[in-house]
């Protein structure tokens, strides 16, 4: 079977000139994804960071990872990841610490300075999202969450393909 035969049937709005026929939910999602990309660029510029440094700090707000994992997630060489980490360490935003179990490995930990750098720039967005979220009923939130999780899974299909 060829790839053409394996591909799912395209929605009608994929055809040239039909882009405006997308459902409003997809148009809104596209707007959200585009705005999200602009937010990273703007926050990085305001903070005096590269976008790679900002994304690394975002990862470190969720979990401790090592330099090799930074390289994997950013899809850069280990040398490039080391440079990113070195710059964040020199600014006081990240600390290197020995891995708790495997002392040959290093974990990266975001510092209060690094967390403040991100949160300070994103607080207006966090506050607006919190107010917006509070305006929905629990049933509405469940539908929104289901839609967004499905959209995230659809995006992952591109990343996995």
C-alpha cells in the first residue's frame, strides 16, 4: 500500500481556497497556537533570553532534567544544550546538581530567579486565564478540556510522523 492509500481522507476545508470554511473551533485553535508562538518569542526578548533558554526554563518548571534531556527536547546537539545551560547557570536561573541516584549524571534545577523571570513576564496571562477559566461551569470546563486534549493529540501525530 502506498502512503497515499494509508492517509486519512482530508477534510473539505484543506482544499485550496477553502481554508475559511474551517469550523470556528479550528480557527480559534489556530489563533491560540499562533499566539502561543508569539508569546515565547516576546517573553524571551523581554527577558533577554534566547527562545531555547526560555523553553529550557519552561521544562525545568515542570521537572528536573539533565543536559542530555535538554538536547533531546530542544532537538539540538549536546554541545548546544551545554551552551544553553551554561548561559542559564551564569545568569543564576539554573543550578546543576548531582543526580540523586546516579552520581555520574547531573540534574538541572530552576532557581527562584529563573522561576521569577518566567512568572513575572507571564503573570498577566496567568491572571487573565484564571479569570476566564472561572467563568465556565464544571460541565463546560470538561468539554473544553476534552477538546484541547484531542487537539494536543492531533498535534502529536505530526510530531510522531
